[in-house]
């Protein structure tokens, strides 16, 4: 593996995942640059994050994806660019891709994905182009010949797991639980900090060049029936399972207006269609994070559920 620590630009470091990416970049001794929009320091939470990153050695650069000149200045200082902007804005990376191409100094680009693999999902007819936009960015990166790694981490633990996959709830149920489909299809959850650690490990690694880094850590891949079992063992009580068959879930998705139905669409994708796990990882186009980086200590689902007791 390349011993030299690349200089990294992180776009989106005041956000949820982006902050952890910047923290781990610094923790793993990468010279770390953070693109900061004008408005961010006015928000006390974001200002605190920026202060903390700066205290740890990050260089803050004023700029945004809307300001091409600022992007050129920032990209020219680094060798790796990681973007972690929200999914609804991913097409705004088009200008970034053009800047990266013209700068010619970037040896790895990690675009904003951090979910299920947009080239593998089986729900593209119903997701309001959520994954199509991410796939479009992939095609552009590849057409421009920009070296890349795509991070396919599946669900972040803060998404859906705090409610044990119950739309509308914030905490896991202790009496009755809805189980979608037959409850036997496995999905993947990975904690934000762990996604960040695996991402930073991958960005200088020749084994992940022009590949998808999938995260399927042992202890983090479970069906809904298994999740319920783990939770029951923790609370020392059996739950009443209410099975919601596929056609009923599809009907609920149809009846619920966008974007309120997106949670159910992601549940359908992961726990009914099996979009996180239905395919084997092809070693020509992908690699699995825990196999490449066995030393990264990650939180298991069982450990995460322990924190909800
Ligand atoms: N798999 C999952 O379960 C899951 C769940 C949630 C998110 N995600 C993925 O994680 C990634 C990041 O999402 P997030 O929820 O962490 O995002 P977030 O918390 O909303 O943070 C967004 C960040 O992007 C920055 N940003 C937005 N537009 C920008 C622009 N035009 N120029 C520069 N910076 C811009 C924001 O800056 P300001 O502070 O200046 O606004 C902020 O730092 C996305 O790819 C998303 O799909 C995955």
C-alpha cells in the first residue's frame, strides 16, 4: 500500500457524514482541507465542527460547488477529493468533476454516494431518480477518466436502525413490531464513524482504484426477523410481529406522497428486494471493506442496539 499520506479535500464537512470523514482523515494523518460555504460559520453547530477540525489541523478553504473559481483553488492543493453533499444535490458535482479533470492532479475521487450501489438496485422505477442521479455521476466520472472509488456502505446506523426499521418511530418498539416482507431478507447497517474510517483507508489503496468499496461487516448484515430476535434478547421480552407483505407495503408507498414515502421505498429496496445483499461482490469491480482492512474496529448492530436500551 502507498505509504505517502495524500492531501485530501473534503466537501460537506459540516454535514453528518462529512464531519466524520474529515475527522478520520485527520486522525489517519492526512493533510486535510475542508471546503466551507459562507453560511456555515453562522450556524453554531457547524461553527463548532469547523473549530474542532481546525484545532486538529484542518485547513479551512472558503468556497462552494456553485463557485467554480473557489473549487479550482481548492482542488489544485490536493490529491484526493471526497464529496459528502446531500443526495438531492448530487448532480451539483458535475462542475466539480470538470474542475478535477482540468486540474489533472487528483489521483482519487470519492463522489457523494454512501448508500446502496446505484448500479445494483432493483427499484429504479419507483425511487424518484434517487439512484439514477448517483449513477449519472458515476458515468460522468468514468467518461472523464477520473480515478475513483465508490463507497457502497448501505444503511447508516442513524438511518432506520434507531426505530428498528419502523417508519415514523424514533425508538425501537417494545410491544409490537412491523416486519416487512417475509422478514428473511438481509440488509446492512454501518455506523457513520466506521464508514468514514473505511473510506479514508480506501483512498490511497491501489486495491480500491476504480472499484466499489462495499461494506458488509460480519455482525452488521441481518434480516428483520434476526434484528427482532437480537432486540428481544436485549429487552428480555418477545414482541408481537405484524407481517406487512410486499403488496401491502407497495400499496402504502403508492398512497403516501413523496417525499414521505422514501423511507418505505428504502425499506422495500433493502428488506424485500434484498438490494444490499442479493449479489456477490465481483472482485474485478469491487472489494469488501472488512476483508481489505481487518484492523478497522467497527460497531456491530448488536452493540448499536445496546445503546438504545
Ligand atoms: N445510507 C444512508 O443511510 C444514508 C443516510 C443519509 C445520508 N447518506 C448519504 O451521505 C452523504 C452525505 O449526506 P449527509 O446526510 O451527511 O449530508 P448533510 O448532513 O446534509 O451535509 C451536507 C453537507 O454538504 C454541504 N453542501 C451542500 N451543498 C453544498 C454545495 N453546493 N457546496 C458545498 N457544500 C455543500 C453542506 O454544507 P453547509 O453546511 O454549508 O450547508 C454540508 O456540509 C450523501 O451521499 C447521502 O446520500 C446516506
